[in-house]
C-alpha cells in the first residue's frame, strides 16, 4: 500500500503566544514547535500499523519552509520511509490543501491521512479540501479503522455517538483520538532518520484566496473565587447573581 501522511508544525501547548505586524502575523520568536499531535500520535502511527500488517510505504508530506525539516525528521524517526516538503509559506488551509493535492494526484496513494485538526488553528479544513480537490471520499474524526484488502471499515465520532462507515480505497481520512496509540522514536529510529530522504518540491503557483485581517488574544481568565464547601447558600447566590447560570 502507498500511504501518505500530512504533517504540520504547531507551537507547543505551553508556548507563550503573541502577534506582530499590527496583529496580522504570528510571532514565532522564542516559540518551541512540535509536530501536530493528531498528525503524529494517530494519523502517522495508524499508517505505520497498516504498513507493518500489509506491507507498503509511508510517506510524510509537509507544506512549509526548511525550518520544518526538524519536525519532519521526527516523523521519519518514528518510522516513515521518506518525506516530501512543499517549499513555501503555508498561508491558508486552502493553499495548503492545493499543494498537497497537486503532489498527491500523480502518485496513486491508497490512503491519505491527516490529523482531525491542528492544535493552533483548530480548523479541521485541510483533509476535506484535499479530498474534494482529488475527488476522493473523505471520512473525518475517525477513531477506529480496519482495512480488508481495498475496503475499509471506519468508526467515526459524531454528536452523541459513533457512526460506522465502509469505503473503498483511495480515500482521505482525518484521525481522532483512538485511531492508534502514540509511539516514541527509538534511538535507532532517530539515527536512521538522518539518512532518510526529504524531497523538496517547488510549490504550485496558485492564488491565495484568504487574507489575515488581524489576530485577537482571548480575554484574560477571571479570578477564581474559592467558596467554603460548607457555605452552599453563598455558592448558589454567586451562581445566580454573578455567573447567571441558574
């Protein structure tokens, strides 16, 4: 099987976030970056499991500058065979999806994996866009996937329950918690990753249809009020008069 895993670079969850250029650009100075957890823990690992069970190859694809190679190497250390980096600035979800689809269209991948969302923008957009551009089925928020030949049975999370669908390859899938178990790169994997190829590809020339107007920081959290557990009347009063939830 030929498996393609879309991976992205995101700020660590403990990073201090700020913006520059009149709040129109994310300020990367001093920020520690990681591979997006949904891409790494679930999408990549499930692809590796399929390769181990049925044979084939696992290729990573990333849209971004050369500084992203560190993140890509981590995926190679975990077990991917090779990687492709589209050498450009990932401006928007559609722009990223167009770059991925343009590369994938001529390479006959059986399954294209991505995380259900990135932990910075939480857009959940790229997977569906890639599927549309390639005219492939798209299954989102997958928490279980079993493959029998060219047919997959996939369980996905929906509001209030689970949904089970069947789909034939090729298709695009977005990975949610439960699809696989996190793996940690071994020392051998880290050493081997240095020899695995990262194929740098020129970007597709397409117009970016979105523009960042500005970023806003979320409002500061209100001070936490501590209520004596014996004073239920005060708790009820605050919930009624201040929180206004009862």
